[in-house]
């Protein structure tokens, strides 16, 4: 019997495949993590404050306190993800040392590098990164990301940007699939994306890694909308713990993602939930405060 | 035509369906109890076992799967699917189907950074080594007297077993191009 290989791209991307059809929930404490696990979350995302609070407070948002991350790891048996700042490879090293199962190099935190992202090939722990379009997704995969999420606009409870981003990615994939092979190089240049990944999409008609939707999911119907538009699963940030009944919202969103093609079940699980998180009109947010624009 | 149901509550069900299609069988996604009707075999995929357990219980799938298994329906569980089949999980009676006489330990090899790939010798499917992918994988801590061990690691950890019509694998045949374990399962289905 040969030796075990750890930290390979197959096991990194493989964990994301195991998360498909599931809901990954933002949590700031071990108590939140327990509520999320009990509701059926397929993983939790540890961060210092939920995006709505980061948006409200302003200032610099960083990686969570390692004590909190350790407490969350000790509390739940589902995978624990945590966010590091864009380009902050030492925060990523710390998160790997703490034993998190996935790192989100996230625009929700204040970027540490305005030109470069983390070289994710250097790590044994897998990374998920945000994108607004296919070029951004493929640049992140080129850097070693083993999972992608469309960004949406975190902390708004407004699904409009999430719809824009998933539609953009899916449209670009369909375009590449239908394109003659001799146009792929120019398209790679236009997208700013690695040519080899375009060749792969041309062949398979899909992204080489799992793609979840994020940024603005506030209701079970929002979550099912993302699934019907082609997402493999859903991240819910402020939508759970900024709602009037986090446990009920969490359970309903989990069921809506599993049964995303069954309107009768989505209707049933949407009943009597109480108030969803307050929403923000995107146009009311000053241009420089839009989180989705962070990432290069 | 043989029709295989794949439990599609959460996890890597699409990957199993893609492999089954290469073997020329009909497939169907199972999310509700009535979708179990008319299938010749069931695959419970890898995914998050806590999530799958909760969704199974919410829509009363566990009891029906258990009843069909006792009537002889062949079922293959991979990783989380193995946990769904086990009578005991982490030392306690499991809430899902509990139909196979095995005790499993979840996340038995550590966290994600400890996930691994390894070549295994599985005599039941032939002489060629089988490249297995273990992701936050469980292991079988105890197997009952009627359970056949399909493969052990070099340290004697049991990672695949069969009991009559039930197959439990700690790893992910749905993540490789090697379809021999799916063929092995279909042989059991077709012999029934």
C-alpha cells in the first residue's frame, strides 16, 4: 500500500463537492455555530462580525479572534470555515494552523493587498474566493482556489447583486461552451483568465470547481432562486442572525435549498418565519462602500 | 431497465449519477419518500452527515429506506452515506436508518488538512489497485459477525464493508473515473 497524499487539489475541491446542495452560514460565536449546525447547515463560516454589522460599523474588518475560531471548532462537528483578508497570507497561515477546514479569502473583510491575492497553491487547507464574473473566478482558480462563490453584495439582504453575478458567470460559461475553439485565446485575453481553464470549460460546459452563491440571501425563496439560476449551494451571512428568528430562518433556508425545484415545499417552509433581516437598496450605498468591488 | 435512486438531499449526488450513466442504468434523484418507489437500488452519497440526517428525518425518508432495506433493496453508502447506514455512530444509536451492523466513528482521520488519497487493494473488484479519496472520512470501528470486510488500511482500519444487500464505503468512488465499485454494486442489484 502506497503512502497517503494530503493537501492535493482533488481533496481540496472534493470537500466543496461534499458541501453541494447545502447552506453555509456565517457565525460569530460558538452559540451561533450550534444553532446553525442544529438547523442543518453543511458548514459554518467564522467571522468577527456579520457583514451587516461590518457595514454599519465601518473601520477595518480583520480575521476573527483565534479563541473564537477554536471555540467554534470544538463546538460543532460540521466543517468550519473562516475568513482572511484579501492578500493577507499570514492570516491564512494562522487559520490553517488553527485547523479550519476551508479559508474564505473574502472581500467582506478589508483588503490587505490592493494588487494581489494569496497564492493558494502554497496551502494544504483549501480556499474559497468570491467573483463577480467568470474572469475573476478563473483568476482565483488559477491562484489555487478550490471553490468559488459569486459575491453578491454582502450585508444588504438584497438579492439583486447576487442575481447579477450568478447570471453573469453562467452566461459566460454558456458563451465559452458554444464558441469555436479558435476563439478561446482572445476570449482568455478579454476575460483576463488562464487559457487552459477556458479550454476545460469549452469541453465540459461547467466551472472546474464548485460554485456557491453569496451576498444578499435573506429568505428561503432567495436561496432557491440562486439554486434555480445554477448555484451549487448557498452562503447565508447576515440573513440568519439578523432575522427575527435565526433558528427558524436557518432551518427553512436549508429545506428550500434541498427542495429548490419544489414551490409547494418552499411555500410551506416560508410560512410564519417572522421578519427577515432589514434590506438595503444598493443605490443608497456610496460607491466606495460596495464590498463586491474588492478583488483584482 | 435497472433504475438506481440517488439520495439527493445534500452532497455529491450529481457525481454518482454521472458515473451511473456511464454504466448505462436509469437514475433518479430521491428527495421525498414517494421517489423511493420503483427503484432497484439506492445510493446514499457523500455530503455532510448532520445535514443529511436532519433532512431525512424531516421528510420521513429514514423509516421508508429502512423498511425497503429489510425487504432486500440494495443500498450503497459512501462516506456520509456509510454513516447513514450504520447502527452506531460515535458510540450512540444513530437517528437515521441504522440498518447495517457496523459502528462508525465520524471524522476519524482528523480535519480537512488530513484528508488524503491512497491506492487500495480491493480483492472483490479485481487485482488493479483502486485509487481512493478520503475527505474528513469516517471509519468502521466495529463490524458484526455477518459483515464482510472489503478493505482495511495498513494499520487495520476498516474502510469498506458489505453485509448482504448493503455496502458501506468510507471514501468517495463518486470522485474518481474508476467505476468498478459502482459495477460491483450493480452486480448485487442485478442478482436480486
